[in-house]
C-alpha cells in the first residue's frame, strides 16, 4: 500500500522524533517502495541514503510501467473504435 504523506506530516513527524523532515520522507519512500530495505536500515546493514536511492529507482520504474500500460490501453481503445 502506497501512502501519500504531505510535507507538513513529514515535518510534524520530524519535530516529534528529532529527525529532519527530509529523513522522514526518505524513510517513508523506502517503506513504501522497498520495504525489505527498511528492515536492513533498521538493522544497520544498509544506510538510509542507499536504500532511498534504490527505492526511488523502483518507484520510477513502477510509474513508468503504469504510464506505459495506460498508453497501451488508450491506444487499444483507439484501434477498437
């Protein structure tokens, strides 16, 4: 499940935990897009920056696939019409 969190929410979480809102955003991105890496970050075997970079790549790949599927669906609709 992908959660959308606002910058305000990240700031609030950061203030409550003493962590910058950017780090909260990075952690949220990792949890949403590469949850197995979140466990590794918590265990200290992977740094958050590394996990975030991988999570961003996965997110972009997913978005690209979804965009391509949407285009293919639209193209199919045009051919069928």
